[in-house]
C-alpha cells in the first residue's frame, strides 16, 4: 500500500513516520510546499522546525511536487491531509482537480471552518460538489488523543478513524495499526469531528483556570461541564452523544486540557498571565486550532439553540470582549441548574 501525507508539520511528519515503520521503502510519501524544509529533513534526518529530536525513517519519500504526490496513488492506497483546518478547503480542492480515479482520503485537522461553522467533512463535500469529475471517493477523519512528539517517539497511542466507508477504515487500520499505535473505527463522523473541535476550545478554558491558580476542583468542573456541552452539540448536529465518551471526546479532552505539550492549553495559560492573543500566537510557532474555531463553535451552537456557556465565554475572551477573570465571574454567577 502507498500512503501519501500532504503537510509536513508536526502531526503530518509523525503520522508519516508511523506509516513508514510498516510499509516498504518508498511507499510512504511526505509532501511539503517548502522545498527548503524537505532539504533540511533529508540533510538532518529530522523535521527540526516542527518535530525536533525525532529521527525519521529513511524510507520516507520526500516530495515537493503536489501533482506527483496525488497521481502516484491507486484506489487501494491512502491519502492523508495533514494541513490545519484553515488549509483543508484549498488542499482538497487541488486533490479533487487532479484525481483521475477513486481515492481513499482522510484528514487529521480538528476544528470548524471559520465564517461557515462547517465540519471538515462538510467542507470536503462542498468542494467535491464543485471540483469532482464524477468520481466517488471514500473519505473520513483520523482523530484522538495524540501529541505528535510522542507518536514520533513511538510511544503508545490510540486513535479512531471515522467514516461511513468500512473499506476506508480497514485501509487506515492497515496503514497505522502496528507497533505502539492502535486504530479503532467508528461510523460517527459528526461525533468524532465535533469532539476534536470542541475539546480544543475547552482546553483553552482549562489553561486559563490553571493559569489563574483556580485549583484542581475548578479544572474538574471545566472538563465535566465542558464534556456535557460537547455531548449536547454532537446530538443536536446529528451525531451520537456516546461518541463523546470515547477517544475522540473525553480522551482527547483530558489530554489537551491537562498535557504540557498542548498548544491550546498554553494559550489559556498565557491569557491568564495577561498576554495579548496576537503576542501569544506569535510566540507559539504552531497552530492552536481552538483559537480559530471558538467563534465557529459558538455560532453553530447559537444557530441550533444549544446552551454552551463555557464555550461562549471562551469566544468572548478570545475576541477581547471579556478578560479571563471576568469570564470566570460570569460562569460562577450563573443561576443554579439541574445537572443532567
């Protein structure tokens, strides 16, 4: 099986390494739009810009020709889109224009499209309606609790592939389910994608609580009530609320809201320290998806009449309408409620 990964950021590089440990030499291709990045990887054996300290398998084929990266694939192979959510629309459009046969496509991004509040699969379906040549592609999402550095270091990890295509799920499992990685499958694409989007926003809230020294009780409250918000939204959109109790919901929430490698949690910590959002993002060096999709999640919830107070407060903090301290006061000052 050939596997092509589009995007040589931290997660794209880590997942390429995981695939290369199983596939034959040259079967795994890692594409980057930046030729100098690929030259540096070839020279050092590492992606020093995004995954420093992790030696990559020499069998990975480095590619900077987008057309070659797509057209090398057959209907039995796998295409992995490892761009941020902001790059999904443009990337899938390019893929669909070039594809001459059915492809198996998964994406790794977690979030909603700004301005439209569309889930990743809805973005793909929109672009498919515009650029498809009458070819039926199989598509889905690969998500779950996963820090790229740990995956690159071959530490244990479990993920979920979500798709309505059973054959695609099997192909993804064949590509990545080996060594210290387990791949589960699900047909609840909505639940898996929304879990990955909402948990990033909640991780910012947890980081703010930690940064303000509100204590472990407060963190537990944020995670528990945040999970309830996630479940309400998933059900309202048409997914399965029980998906939120799995790897892509509570699993990813725990990791992102408590792990020191979490970019979204770090945003919350820095906001609590009084730093401005532009300053935080400039120093971060990586994309923090929760910042980009907080407003989109809030807009989706409002449109569907779903109550999500923690998420709404994070939207107000990130837009500068509330300070972190005022957001905490507003949350704690809400009227009493029945828990379930």
